[in-house]
């Protein structure tokens, strides 16, 4: 589904999710966001403007038309929320908004700017804003596990194999 949510201070966010909007809202802490929203990304600060049927491809099409100021966040002083809503309502079917829960999940991973932990690689000292980024770094750089392209025999990081094969020049 495509969602449009508002935050305090005149910011709104457009996105796609396959989960419940309130589950997704509890994960906004890890999104790249404007500094004005640091400490304000919790689901308790979110108000849902609208939900629509829609796919990731439709979300990307909307981002091609409406350029966010930071990540997936729009500043209402630079982008009209009503203009965006009007276009999305022409394109997609509107869905009912579920009731906002009274309690939200406890511990959530946050970016360092919002009080979260910064993760440091114990082998090379590189720093990462999220635990998953450290894990990817360890797998990609320090564990040296590689997959072989079936077209050109190039050794690539396993999670990048499909992307490499899709673009392989010897295909």
C-alpha cells in the first residue's frame, strides 16, 4: 500500500509498505530524515493522511514527479500536500485508515542522530548507523565469501550476484 503521513513541524512522508501502517510507522527511526525531525519519528508523532492501494513501482513513479527534500520526506513549505494527495487519489484507490493504537512497540533501532547506537567494525574501525549495515560490511569485506557469475566467472558478493548477472556484459 502507499501511505502519506504527517509529522510535527510541517513535514510529511510518502512511502510504500506491505505491512500495517502502524507497524511501518514504528520503523521510521531508521529512515534518512531531515534534522528537524530528529527525535520526532516515533509512531506517536505520526498522523496518517491517507492510505491507497499501490505498489513499490507506483511509489517510485510518485517520487519521479514529486521530489522529496530528504529521503522520503517532504517539507510542506516547498511541496503541497494537497497537490500530492489530489494526484494519488486520481491514480489509486483510497483505503480506510486503521485506528491509531494506544501503545507502540518498546525498543526500536534508531539512527545515531536520534539517540541510537553507532556500530563500529572491530576489524577496521568503520562506523555504521545501523546494525544491519555493519553485518553487510562484515559479510562483504571481511568474510571474503564470493559467488561466481555464470556468464563471466567474475567473483562477486553473493547478495549482489543477481544484480551483476542482470547487467553482465558477457550475458
